[in-house]
C-alpha cells in the first residue's frame, strides 16, 4: 500500500528541512552521485534557493528538471536555465532534458501540480500512460498556458516513478489540494491520479505532500 504523508500549509523552512534530511540520507547511503528530479514554476524556485544555503555536498548531486519549456536555456521561461544558475555554482551537475535522455533512478522526485491535475508537463490533453514505453516526450499542452505558450519536454510517468521518495509541493492552494485529495481517493482520471495509481501498483516510494 502506498504511504502518503500530508503536511498542512507548511512554510518554506519546513519543506527545506525535509529536503535536506532526505538528500543527506541519500548522500550517506550512496557510494557515488545522487540524482534528483526537481520542478519548475513559481512555488519551487524560492524553496530551491533556500535549499542551496544548506550544508549538503552538492558536488555529488545530479539535478534533472522534470520538464521544461522548449526554449533556449537563457530564455526567461527556461526551467533548466534557472536550475543551472542555482545549483552549478555549488558544484552540482545539472542535466538538460532531451528526447534521447535516459533518466536514472532518482533518490527524490519532486513535483508540483496544476489546478487542472497536470504534473511535470503531462497535461490532461496529452493522455499520459503508466505503461508509456518512452521515458521522455515532447508535447504540446492544450490550451497553451498564456504565461508560457511553448511546447514542452517532460519526463513521463514511468520515469517519474523511478524514485526512492516522491514529494509534492502545492503552495497552499485550496483548489490544488482538492484535486490531490480526489486523486488519492480515485475521484478522477487526471494525470495526478494516473501517476498516484501507478505508484500504488508498483509500490514505488513514499509520497510526501506539503499542501
């Protein structure tokens, strides 16, 4: 049975404490590098900024974006460019997501979620499948979000399930919380529900949600 831990309306410091503990444990357990998957968007980046101040061996951490807009990395809409500017000065390796990328097993998959139930760039119109044979896909959201009207490249459900721990941060949104709770109770078939159902089936990792 999938273990889901909900944390109520937590501040940034509590989330960063959780991240630091998980990453420190992964670093102590691993013999070499530790791979993590991180989201883009307005909620995660302030958390990541605070995380970079913690006492972690970032030289052993490999950071993958869970998705990105198909734009150059120096474009203001690029998740990868922002992630690179945060973590590379600390010695971390930051990967660019390409269609030919082969994602590893992650010590942590950290995801956000939209009010429409999308995770990474797996929007409802893209019909994401738990049995997708591809680990990375280029997709076009419909409708295109007006604030980011670009094609996307994203890890798929199977790639996002390759994780020792799974984290969701929802930024205190009541609408997102309702979508998440409905997904946990099989109340709809949106991408978040498909992902959590697949996690239940394969028994992958515990899920922690800061709502």
